[in-house]
């Protein structure tokens, strides 16, 4: 069950033969295992406090999400694992983070629910939850009693080690989903399975132990192929956000903007440090942990030429006066929704003429993309609008070897040398949300109210790029905002963070000494 559940051999006992490697992880400990000690440590504890569990605000929305999924898989049993711990090194795990589909369907975010599994059991159509054809049950590993050795000796799950886990009743209260012990899962998954009976589908890649259990149980090979349909449906289910999700996205963006304010205020300190980029990153990560759950992705703090490396997360360089610093950062709030915001700022507080020229081109591209982001337009139109501006501006600067209209031909794309990434991606519980959605609903999809995505054009001139004049070399600019499609257009969720060059300079002047 866990790595540490058996108290160690008494310290003085001389091993008679070499211990198997797999058993050596806790060699350092000398935990007593005598019956007297077990009796002693499992007794004498005061009654547990009354439960403080309350219904999560997400619970009012998750039934409708499950119901929409249910309609696509009539008669199938759907298995959505939270996943388990991932080892970081030896016996030390990464902080647990549930699979995004599990978080979306249960509303559970940072709560401790490793190894939990949501199952949608098929029932007669219309008789299930929310009038659907499925009944949800959340299988969890609940808090262990104090009379168990898990209580004190299990470093992954035990209360002494990681704190008290929620009870079945607590989780039922917070999620609004009936709960059962995870030990009942296998029998529950097997019920009525057969060639003419229930088919079991499992989200691939979420939990290999649960996948193996499902493989053993299920009747047909075809079910395995349909696992991918389930993953696709779960991704597509998140393309349009509900009211709770939009509120959480705005919260994530607002907390992220506070983090940008703190990073700007730290720029003078960053300039004093050989790894000034880490000063910036550390400021944001500290803010994210204080005010939210974590960062939604590795922070990019890219000063000077580093800004031309799209995913510069080393962040080990200096921050120099007179250069730009590109900061791409997002707070993930407790519900696991994340912002994804980029600003490119002049370290000293004012843009040089050439920096401003490049910045303005990117801003104009972003504004064109915003104008294209309206209900009824296609997702791909947003990128096309931004690229039209970028190509024409590069033509104006004499950088394109062909006219902009020729470069814009899908077969050519010369301008993409200086912006190789896309302009937009869906955003939500995953920073690159809805990634398994079909192309006809994503890139070729039609924009609908409730969709949330980024608009993030950029221009990146590497310092060794001989195709651009020297004055451009080493300049990288990206401007990234988070956008909500509404009934009559869009809302820039990150509009409170200055993005016009004059507004940035005025904002920074207030924040810098
Ligand atoms: N921060 C990753 C992205 O902008 O897509
Ligand atoms: Mn992005
Ligand atoms: Mn980003």
C-alpha cells in the first residue's frame, strides 16, 4: 500500500543477509515496532474535531459537466482517475496535483485526494444524476483511523506525516458526489461487465494502476480504443467555460497582476544580483504560493537576449539597465485554474526608440487579434489577424525578402522566422487547455461565448540573426493577455495590467524608486 507502512526492524537487530534494494528506502529511520509501542502510539488521542467541510461553490456546476459527458457515452462506465504521486527523487514526491479532467468533473482542486477515482456508472437513461444516464461515485482513500499503523507510520498517506485526510463524509459534503472507499473500486468496476454488458472506459495516462485494473476487467479490445474518445470528450467539455470557471479565471488573472506589480518593484534588486532573472521568478513564485496554490507553469523571466528563447525557464541570467525583460507568468489558484500573462518591460522604466518600435508592432498585432476574437469567427482567424500585422510591419522595416502578401501565403510564411509560435491557445485548468480536442473544434472551431484563451503575439530577433539590422538583434517582445468571448465580443481579463507603452512607463514610474 505504501512505502513506509511497516515499522522498521528494531535498530540493533543485525541483518543476516543483504536487504533487497527496494526495502532500503527507509534505512535511515529507527522507528520502534514492538507491540507495546504500537499500543502506546495508537491510543490516548482526543476525539477528532467536528467536521468543518462545506459544499464547494464548484459543486453547483460539476453535475452539469458530468451530465454533458454522460450524454456522449450512454451505457458505458466512465473511469476518471485523479492520479497518484509522482516521484521526484528516491522517496520524495512532487506535490500532488490531480488530473485536470478529474478536477473539472469533481471540482476538487488542491485538496488531498491522490488515488481517488471518479466513476460514472451507467443507469437507465434519465434516471441518473441531473437527469442523465449515469450515477457518479467518488472512490477515495479516506482518513485512516488512529488505531491503524497508517496513522503514524505511512509517510505518504499517514496523518502524522501529511496531515489528516478528509473523510468520506467530508468529500461527499464538499463535492456533492456520493463517496465510497477506494477498496470497493475493483468490484464496482466489474459489475455487469461483459461482451453484451457494460463497457468500461478509462482516461488514458492518468493512473497506470487503475488502467491496469480496467484492462483486466473489461471485455473487449474495442473499449481500449474508445478510451481516446473519452479523453477527447473530456478535453472538448472544457472548451466553453461555465460561470464558476470564468470567475476562477478572473481570480487567477487578478492575483497574477498583483504578482507583476511585485516583480516590477523588485527590478532594482534584480539588477544588483548576478541571477537577477531568478530574483524576478522568486518574487512571482513566492506571491503565487502566498495568494494561490502555485504557478500554473514554469515562470519565464527572460532579460535581454534571453527573451528570444520562447520557453526561457533557466532564469539564471542578469537583468541589465537599458534592456527589456520578458516576463511570462501565471498564478494557479486553489481550484487549479491558471492565468497565463506576459509583459515585456523596459528594465529601467523607459523604452528606447527601437524597443518601442518593436513593442508597438506586437501590440498592434495583439489589437488586431482582439478585433478578430468575436463570436462566430474561427479560432484560426485570430492568428491570421495578428500575422497580417506582423508581416506588414516587417515589410515596412525592410526585413522580408518578399512582399508581405507573398509571405502570408501558407506555403511561404517568411515572417514566422521571427514568431514561430501560435497566437492563441485555450486556457483553463491546464495552461494549454483542451489540448485533446479535435481540430474542427479547436483550430477550425467557431468562437462561442464562454471560451477563454490567450492572445500572445511576439517578435523575437536573436542576437546572431544576420537577416536583421544590428539594432534589432537581441530584442524579444511578447504581449500576452487572457481573453473571454462574450455574446457580443470579448473581454480582456488581464486588461488591468498596462499594455500600451506609455501606460507601462507611467505604471513603472510609480512602482520604481
Ligand atoms: N506560458 C506558456 C504560454 O504562453 O503558452
Ligand atoms: Mn500562453
Ligand atoms: Mn505565457
